C-alpha cells in the first residue's frame, strides 16, 4: 500500500490540463484562465473625483472664500473648458476633474447659492482625486493565467475591457458505477439490492468542483460489462468507477478495464476509509477507481478526485487545505493507515472544537451527511486526549 500523499502525487503526474476555449465573461466564474488577461483600457481613464462636491484650486478654496460656479460636470460628461482663479465646477463621484482644478471641495464643506459657492472648510491640495491609471493602465497584466476566476476577477476583466476570456474548458468526467446489487433511485429494489447513491452523489461532486459529469449506465458484475462501460467513456477526460475495486470474486473492474488496454499505476492506499482505490489509464484516458461503499467513495473523491479535476481544469496540483481544531473527546491510537474520521464542529471562545461521530461505518451515508469535518489521523498516531489539537478537513456543501 502507498501513502495518501504519494497517491495524490502520482495521480497529478498522470494528468494534463484540457484544452482552452473562449467563453463569455459572465459565464467564466470558477473557470481557470488559460491566458493572462491584459488590460485593454486604462482605469481610471482620467483623473476623476472620489466624492460629490466641487472642483477647485486649493489656493482659492480657503475657509470663508466665495467661488463663482461656472458649470457642472456629471460623471460621463466632462466639463468643456478650463477653470480660472476663483472659479469652481460642480462635480460628482466619477466626474473628470476639469482642467485647472487640483483638488475637490466636498459638498458637506460648502454652501451653494445660485452661481456662488461659499467655502466653509478649506480644501486640502490633491484630496479626493482618483488618478489616471491608479488601478491599472492599458497593457498591464491584471489577472495571471492559471487562476480560478472569482466574481471579483470577472469584475476586473470587465473593467479592463474584455467581453470574452480564454479559459480551460470544463473537464468531462465519466462516471461508471458497477455491481449487480445497485439499482437506479426510484426503481423497485429486489431482494439483496440497494439504490445507487454513488452516481448522483459523484455527478454533483464533479459539477461542484468545476467538471462536467457524464453518467454511464450501471455495469453489472462481469468483466465484459465493465469493458463496455469503459468503451462508452471514450472521449471523456477521465473515467471514474465505483465498486469492484477490492479483491473479491466479483470485483472485476481491473479485469474489465484490461480488455480495453488498462495500464495500472497503483492499487491500494494506506488509508481508512478508501483502501482499495485504483489509478491508471485506458488509451491515455486517466481512470480513478473508487470503492463502492458510498462513504469511502465520497472521502476518496474529496481527497483525490477534487484535485484531479482541478489539474485537468488548468490548476497546479494542490493538497486539500487542512485546518486546526481541538478534540472535544479523546481518540484511541491509530494503526498503520491514515484515518479520516467523520466529525461535528462547535465553536467556543478559543476556536473550533471537533468531536468524532459515533458511527464510522463506511456504508452509512446519513452520518456522512451530518458531518461537518473529517479528522485526519496520521498513521500510528498515538492516543489523543480531549483538548489536543488535530488536523481537520472542513466539509462544505460539496
């Protein structure tokens, strides 16, 4: 068995980013830039006001002075002319500073009456002005390639004048669930059968992490059915299987994939849950074989599939981000496998407190749905007392 860290590194090494495409700016949230965004515009395009008030010359705008109002310049309508001694122009947030002005007298510090503006409090030089190019100038790189685009990034790209962006397309992830016992949710369940929770769960997981899920028909417990499923996945960027990854007589995923030219990279990881994970490739298509137990399938997806989708989507390899919390109850010593324990979180004045759920069976989905974190226990970790600080992996809606 190999370690979780080695498995993650070997999976990343077997992947390469998918091709790029041009996408409308409003549809790029969560996508990864394939090319840097260079500003087409200078922002602000001119010196503009940061406040509503009056464009003035600081030497004129002393307390008690009276200035002659010669015009108004709303945002988008610059003043056509030049200010002289003792003159002012009414301006607003975003208005271009008129030629001849060097500061802004905010409206709270002035009293206007007809064409006269009285200065109630002196204006300081160069105040409340956003300088031309203060955010960025045309030609500047405003967003680097390889960045997953946030809502804020989309705002920057729009301000820089880009209606379209070049991003990596969403990785297509085919999902093949295997087993004679599984049935589609809503179908009659025969004796010995179960409803298939993995297909919909993993499809939602793939979509939540930036991929495009492709659900394949259930493959029954024959090598031929698994081979047919792998053939149906041709054209996908990755094939994910569930079930059939262990050592039982009906665990036929590797045998079925072998009929399509499967090349095994590794099988079995020193972790709990999720030991029988498989990784390899079929005709250059990466294959990740998850265990069939739904909790094991989810934990492995969280630890390995999420990162794989990120790499396919154009991001560099990255381990899941761990946080720290104090144990709310003691935990026994661990064995040689890295353990991921479903747990609940609480907060006190000193931060998070994490407590393991009593149910840790890898077939029990209800406890997984309740869990708010996974406690990471290193191989051979000693017994841990309540209050001891441990690593946790936070579980969000995905």
